[in-house]
C-alpha cells in the first residue's frame, strides 16, 4: 500500500470488468495497478485505455491489496481462493459462486486469512434504494413488486434470467424486508428467459419478482405497498415517487355537496450517483479499515439459494413437470 492507498486490480475485463477498471482508475482512495483476462489482446486494450498494465493472474495477485473478480461464475471459487490465500481482499461479482459449498469454503478461508469478501449486488448502492430503505423505516410494508426486463442480449450469457437479472431483486427484497422466507413459487418460459416468482416472508410481506431477457424495452422498477403509501422506485432514473391519499372530505360547489378524495404524489430528493462507484468505494473502505462489507458472503449465499430454488421451479414449469394443486 503506497501513499495510504491500496493497490487495486481487476480479474476478468469483459463488459462488467471493464467498468470496474474504469472506476478504480477514477477513485481517489485506490490505485489501479493492473488487470488480467483470459483474452490477452482484450486485456492489453483495456489496460492501455485506463493507463495501467496487463498482467498474468499470478503476477496481478502478487502486486494487489484488493481485486474485483468479474470472470464467469464457474471460475469464481478458483480465482477467489487464490486471492484470499495470498491475503488479497476480493469483490466477487454476482452470483457469488456456482454452489453453496464453494461459498462457505471461501467465507471460512477469508476468516482464517483476515480478508474481506464483498459480493457484487450493485443495486444495494443505488442511491434510490438507499433512500427508500430510510423512507420505509416508519412504514408497515405489505408487499414488494420488482420488474427487471431487458431486450434479448447482443452477446451470449451463460446464466439464466434468474441469475443474470432477478438475483439483484432477490437481494434487494431481503435487504428491505429483513426476514426469512416461508413460501416460494415460480414459473418460467422460453428456457427461463422470462420468469415470474412469488415470495412469502415470515413477517407476512409478499413479493412478486419478474425478470426477462425477451422484453423489447429496458425496465428496472421496484414498488413497495405499505399501510399508508405506494412507493415506486426507478433504478435507472434513480427516482422515487410516494403516492398517498389525502383525507376524504365533502366540499360545497355551486350549492351542491360533493365528495373529494385526492391523491398526493411526493417525490423525495435522491442524490444522483453511479452505483458502481459507490460500491467500489465501499469495498475499498472495508478492505482498508477492516469493517464488514455492506454485502457479505452470507448475503451472497442467501441470494444464491433463493435464485437456485426459483430457477428450478421455473424450469419445472417450463417442462410441464409441476403438479397443480387440487381445488
């Protein structure tokens, strides 16, 4: 660590990893010292673009204090293990790992080596999500609804819509509700490119989540029904609308008594910021100060477990292998 700033690196500079490299290069709290990728030509191009160096993975780990791991999910465990065993803090893009057992081993290994693991559930750092968390503190939440819809991707994506898209909203739901599940159901179609899931929490809160890679418009919205309002969050605009009803009243107009019940829409101020910049700044802080990450390995495993159950239920529904309950 030089000048009090940790040395940062990025392992895997595909679409998301390139953004990590860009942001590390802009952060005042860390120095981007290098990147690596299985595609050497791409690594060289990205390194030149961000004024850093392309390394082999072994050489990069050797010079870093912390790294972002943005390789395909199947390689998360192997790469993270190498980093942790050498005392390097890791931010692992979602989904955390392919299998729960691998994540548990990484968490145990990190504890042994006094290393931080942060999981890349980026929506936790969306200013609108942070703001709505504060807004609902004094509200009794009844239901949560999330839509994460996208057009068919221009590139091949190995993960289903559950792991690529819905897992974000699974994590956000748990962060908002803070409770255990008591019920879960899901259906999917087109090889799980479109999935609907329904979650029931022990507190009585219900959630409906939709993820799609077959919708001809990009939508990222979250709505929360509470005892006295309906709150709508737009992830993309980083905006919040809170819908309330005024007290009903009778008014006299031209000698006639009329009933009036108006709706009120409040738009709380949300400070605009790039979620990835906030996420990586938070990671740098926890890596240097030793505090617990905002999104822990346990959080990542919880989201993974639920995503796996949803994906399995949706796949069964697609194949027509589920059973309808008797009336």
